[in-house]
C-alpha cells in the first residue's frame, strides 16, 4: 500500500479500494474500529474531515530503520551500532 498524507473520506475509500477488493461497508467498518482503537484519527481541516494514521513509535522506527540497515549494513544491526559508536 502506498503511503498517503491525511485523506478525505472519499479519497480514503478510493485508496483502500485500489489495494483491496473491499466494499464501502467493509472499509467504513474497519475505519471505525481503527479510530476507536487509536491508530487512525480524524480532524477537521478547512471545513473538511481528514483521516490520518497515528503511528506507533516503535513500529514506525522499525519501518524506517530496518530498510536502512538492510540497504547500508547488509541487515546487520550490530554493524549500524558499530558505525554510530565510531561517529
């Protein structure tokens, strides 16, 4: 799934449908559950409701660091640690 910034409801539905064979009702149900549990929130922006992800910090960091470690340190976190200790 592509990363998106805050989306309007209709844009969120379109983005979800582009990656999944889900109907509108399924997406609305999932969105409601995600908002109740916290990983998605909505806010009013210029008169429009916008939805966006609320990343869990450890998951976000792993998602950013793991590809970096794979690309630059051949998957070795120890090599990254050694590099940072030398810097």
